C-alpha cells in the first residue's frame, strides 16, 4: 500500500509534470523533433553511405609515357593495378597532363622519360617523376604512399634481376638489393579503413552538435516565447526541478541517438570493439550531460537564443580540429594543445578509441572520465547565475 501511494505521489510530482510538459513541446515543435530524432538519424545514414566504400580506390591518374616500350607499358599496368589508383588518362606531354590536373580531372601525373628501358638494361640509374595534386591532403597522401611503395618494390626487382644477369646467386642478390628489411605492423587500422578513421570522429561530432543546439533551443525558446514563468510554475517554483525535468527527455533521446551511432559503427561498419563497451556507454552518458551543461552555461551568459546557437555551432564544430584525430596533438603549438581542453569531445574521443580500436585497460580511461565530470560540474557551478537570469523580464515576456 505504501509503495502504491509512493507511485501515485511520484506521478503527481512536479518533476513528472515538467517532463510531461517537455514531451508535449517536443512532439509539437518541428525544430525540437528534428534536433532530437530526425536530424541525427538522417546525418548518421548520410555519413555512413558516404564512407561505405571504407577504403580509397581508383583515384584518377594520368601517365605520360615517352618511352613507348614493353617495360614502360608494364609500369603502366602495375600502376593501374594499385588499389588506390586507376590510369584514366594517357597524355602525350606534361603540358597536356598539367592542364588535366588544373581542371581537376586527375589527381596525379606519372612521367616516364624516353630511354627508360635502355637505361635499366645498361644498369644506369633511371628516374620516374610523380606529380601530385596535394590540395586534398588525404588523397595526395594515399596516392604518394601506395605509388612510392610500388616503385620501391619495382626498383628492388630490377636490381635483383641486374645482379642475377651478372652471375650473382639469387639469394645473395636479394640480400644486396634490400640489406635492411623492414618488418612493419599496423596495430589499430591495418587496412587503412577510412570508416574507422573518419566516421568514429564525424558521427559523434554531429551528435554533439545536435545535443548542444537542441538543448540551447529547448531552454532558449522559453526566453524567446516568454514562457519561463509558466515553466517554473509547473515545477512548483523550483528552478532546479524545472531544469532537471526539461533536460531528462533530451538526455534519453540523445542517448538513443548515440546507441544508433554505436550500432552503425560497430555492427554495420565493423569497427573493432577490443575493450569495455560498458565504459563507452558511461562515457557517452557523461558526454551528453557535459554538452547539456555547456549549453545551459552559454545561454546563461549570453541570455540570447540566436547568439547562443551561433556560438554553440562554432564551439561544437571546432572540437574535431583540436581533438588530435586529424592532426596529432603532440605536433600542435602549445596554445592549440591548451585550447583542446575546452571541448568535452576531446576526452570522450580518447575513451572511445581506447576501448574500441586499442583495447586499453579500463583504468586508462579514468582521467578522461573525470574531465567529463568536470565539465558537468562547471555547468552546475554556473546554475546560481541561471536562477538569477530567470528573474529577468526578458525570460518572462515575449520579444
């Protein structure tokens, strides 16, 4: 009987009424519906489709073959067989190839000079020229890496064949051609899968954008529409209850979005899960709370919905730049390293990479988890100022 009474009182509590009020607002406002449900799902599917190929293949390459020999044609076939490149054009001059590169029709030009085969047969050093369009650093890096490895292997084969013709035994020739043998092992992304690399950064970043902007709009619209007094009245005058009741529906909706993100990354894209999935879930829960806290704090400081949304967009999108995913943090200037500490995303990404690709011990994630808690605490410390702002007439009357 006492338990039933408790349930009845809980259902009639101010917190439940605020939550019910917020759910009605969400399903009655297309902006809130988009930021909490439709928007995240749409961008997750779009980005997943964009990176579904996973590995870069058949980037257009132009060959300028002035040798026109059996050997040069073999080189062209080898280049075309490289997974990342495909010989799309064969130009008669470097000027023609340059024009194709300027137009964006090709990403690289391989120049095979006249007399290449004769130089190789005589044992004279011969050179191939590789010209890269490096305006897209990722494409340029992939082409350079794979073609340079291919040319190095080709050069080794030629050296071995030359020494064999001179009467040197094959085993000795191989050792002389490659006196130091590299034994390289890529530990965490051995196939160069761009889905692992970029999607693990982009999907959570997009989720963070919706978390921050959705929270800012949900609270800021109370100011814009002059309904803050009504909102607090439903909470029986408690600003704390009003805020908790408002944020709870978004917390669970955003958490559901991150579960969909996990499903795409781990089950659909096949991202390895070598650590603790529970730690990942805890970190995602803290990530949502951290960005909700930052959204409330920024709105409290600006007291302006439009300004808060504008600043929030910049704040969330800059996180990827300073996270160390696309450019290593150790190579950043000191001011950039310090700036990376203002984004909860930086610390969450460390946790996710630690427990997915790397499979590090759980205790390695503790510093990052504590820093996520620090962001939440910062928002809580700023809450007294929020309560003070609630008394401002701009929150209680329409603009």
